[in-house]
C-alpha cells in the first residue's frame, strides 16, 4: 500500500489572513445592501466579492454573502461583530462573520465503500479542499491503514441495533466540540434525531440517485429494472426525514439499455464522489444559506 505523508496542504486561507466572509439572511426590504456596505466601509473594510438573492422583493427572504478584507482582522473581528449587532437587529438578520484563515474542521464518517472518502482525501492533500480533516470515524476497520497513512486519526466504532446509542455516544466523544461539519461519505447508518439536533445543518450526506427516486436498498438494481436513462447523485444536509434534508448539489449522467447493474454502479460512484466533494467545498467556503428545507448556494 502506498503511504502518504501528512502535510499542510496549500491553501488560499494562508494568503488571506485579513479576509473574512459574512453571511446574511433576513426579510427583504430597502436599504439592506447599502447599510451593510456602508457599515463595512466605515469600519475600514474593502469588499472584494458580493452576492445577493431575494425570494420575493415584496416581503420575501433576502440572502447575501460578502467577502471583504480588513487590515489587522484578527484584532478587529470581535469589535466588528459587536458593532454589527445593531444593524442585524434593525433588519431582523440571521448572520455570521468568519475569518477565511480559520479553516473548518471536518469529521468524515464512512462504512466500507471508499470512493467518496478517497476523493475528499485527495482534494485535501492537493489543497483544493481548504479545511482540516480532523478524523475519520467508521463502523468497519477496513480503511484504517489507508486513512492513517495521511496522518489522520481513524476511529473504529462498531454499530449494531443494540449498541447504536452507545456507539453514537462514543462518536460524539471522539468528535469533541471543535468539529464544524460531519460528512457522511457513504456511511451506511441512520443518524439519530438527537445526534442530528447537535449538528443541525452541519451534517452532509451523499445519496445515490436523483432524489427522491429509488430510495431504500439496491438502488442501481432498481434503476436497471426500470430501464432508466439518467442516473445521478444528491448531496444534502441531514434531517430527521430520511434523505429529505435541504439539497446542496446534484448531478446526473445519461446511461443506456446496454449498461448493466455493475456499470451503473461504476458511473454512480463517480457522480457521488464529485457531487459530495462540491457540497463539502461550498460548505467550507461559507457559500450555503439554509432557509426552511431549501438552500441558497452562492457558487
């Protein structure tokens, strides 16, 4: 087996120590963009990117993502957040401000299928995923040596119907309080409502097929038996409704009557790894806003 030496991947965050991102969602109305822009200007910030979307200019929800540079950001960020409270209250905003240099910490959950995990590790090693993969958790020991060759801790926590509560307790214990997002990279276990509530809109799952088609077991066999002409994958946030959470990204590929079940699986695995990697990248770059059971993705 090829071994991989863990290193600090090349990262955009290291070159943007004074850059921050702001996410805003609030009821739409006049003056939001002007007020936020003036606030940043008056605090010495320079806006380098700005995206906005409104669901309905007459009383719908408004969403905004801004990247800005602010000299000596690390020292100024706390005061900036405190001063922004008044603006947020004026427009009834839900908001966050985060430093780009503060990489999000990821925990990856996996079972036996490795394609999505491998894609994330490759992108992380290449510096295309600007985050810290803090640990991998699995209910099987199969990928322990491979993951640890990257210098990443691997926690084997078996799960059965009888031990599921204890297994989740151990999972939360090894994750700790520093993890920003959990990625289910083909983790073949249902997450409990208690666990989901602890990480609301911070658990990303990859689902075979173009939801809601072919739920349950043997999805590619179901697709083959129906003679489908398109297969796909869906990345979404996990909610209590099985595979029913806010959709982040989807993709599809045409197939034909000549593709057997194994070929459909091969094509599906490729789509799954790409779609999940996109969703994780967008989350780590603060490009996603969740409203009810939908997402706004500024990509």
